[in-house]
């Protein structure tokens, strides 16, 4: 399922000098997409396997990593 990385690539990164503030804004945006993805997934796909926020967050962290200098 490569839906999320494509969606995440489309949003503009906030132009903020403070790296901590920037990191928080990016994380909020990522969580917005995770929640949207989960709601679509729950509405359209039935599975015997439980899908949790933690599972998807762990997978996403491999894709989206905010580097600190």
C-alpha cells in the first residue's frame, strides 16, 4: 500500500526557522493523513486483522523522517 507516501509528498513543508516547531507541524500533518487514511480504510476494507494507529505510524516512520542538523 503506497497510498500514504504519495499523499504526503504533495503537501508543502512549513517554512519555519525553528526546527522543533517545524517538526511538530510536520508530525501534525502526518497524523492528519494517517487519520484520513484510517477512516477510508475502515469504511471500505474489511479485514480479520486489526489495523492500529501504532502499526501504521511505525511503517510511516520508515518513509517520513524529519532530519535534525
